[in-house]
C-alpha cells in the first residue's frame, strides 16, 4: 500500500510569524570543524559549493556527492577564517565523516566532531534581524550569505537569498542556550521543528530524506537555482556527472511545487500526468485551507499543468511558493 506524506499545517497566526515575525527554532544538526593549512582547499575538492570565491566569513550551501554524482547529504558551510564548520543533517553525517576520514590528509586538514558540544538556532521571519539588534546581541546585520562572531563564541550568519531561514546561529551549546533565553525573555516566539519544516517547504528547499534520496542528482532538486553547485571552481567528488548534465544535457526530473485547491486527504504519493506516472509527492503543507507540496516531476510537465497528485487534481507551480493567500 502506498504511503501518504505526513501532514503539516499552519494556521494564519503561525504563518504570519514565519513570514513577517521572528521565530526561533532549535535544530538538531551535526557539526564538523575542518581546520589546518589545507582545510579550505581540501574541502574545495570534495564539496559541490565554492568555498573560496565567496571569501572568508561566509555561509554557503552545497553537498557531498558519491563518485557517480548522487547526493550523499546536503550541508551548510560556515567559513570561519580558513577553518570551515560543516553543518550536516544528522541523517547525513555518517557518510560525510567516512569520506572526510578517507579523503582529508591529517597533516593538512583535521576533522573535529563538535556534535553535542555545539548547537544551532534558526531565526525565521523578516523581523529576525531587528529582534537580534533589539536584544543587543547584534549591532548590525551581516550581508546575505555572510557571518559575524558574537562575544560568546557563537557564529551568527545571515541566510543567502531564498534560504528557508533569515539567520542561522551556531556555536557552543552554552552560548546558544544563552542567546535563545535572551530572545525568549524579550518576547521572541519559540518555534518547533514543524515551523522550520513549513518554512523549508514555502522556500522550495529540498531536504535529505524527503526530496533528496540516495539516487538524487543535484540538478534534480534546485541546486542550480539555490547556488549549491559550482561549474567554475574545478574538480570535486562526483563533478564529472554534474558537469556532463549541465553542459551536455539536462536532468529527467526537476523539483516543482504543487498546489491543491483544498486540504482533503491524499491517497498516496503518485503523480499522474498524460496517462503515466510523472513524479511523487514528497513534502506537503496545509495553509489557508489549501495544500501545498514539493515533488520531483518529469521536466516535460510544464508549469501550470494540472496533474493527479495523490489521487487529487493539483496544479504544477514554480518555486518558491512565496506567502500563500489565507482565506
């Protein structure tokens, strides 16, 4: 029997907080600090994202690939001087640690697992920056995709344009506890994993275990649009497959949005179009009495097409969704 995606819903108040307010969400990440004289160049030859061109004190998103170009895990990189803190979903840390152990020469790039000693906080909503300034935790916002350091040892990074959060705060767990507590005492909204997931879906951002699985290529899940892959920095693990698709072809599937006009239950994940299966529903969100979804769909299905998704009519739309209308 085909499984249906887990249901997630936002009421108008939660939607307003996530879009125009300031919601703080503790997220369970893994943290790997790579340091040493060759840390930057060694990671540059492993990951899809360019760590050198953006310069120091930057936040970038990318992935580690298999030699055949499939995504092992997506990740965020905090470039702290010449050191890099790699922030990884818990589900993706094992293959990344194994590759780092196998591929990074210890005399040039040492890996320190900070998981447990470090924590992270996502600040979601356009008022997040003013919330930090009013709390006296931050005098001025860094530019999108850049970071600054707090006196507590925490790193405060501003998300690049289109990211599913406004600010990312990471550092020693005690420092993150203190920052979280300060924001709470000043009336900041405490968010949940569901809030972070809803923000991710609205941003059209893929996640490991949802839109990304062991057979996913970067171009199938918006890595080009989201700045998660470089075609100019030179070789990296899996780069041959990625470059061949970019310069000589195209992916068979692309991550798209789906919009249903109601929130009635779905019957499975399958997406049917022109008499055949063209994709699968991966993540869904109910907001304003309607359901939104993310799905890898065959590229020949055009934006605006009506398909049968989970047994119900849905329109294929471009990502990101933006702010949904609320009845």
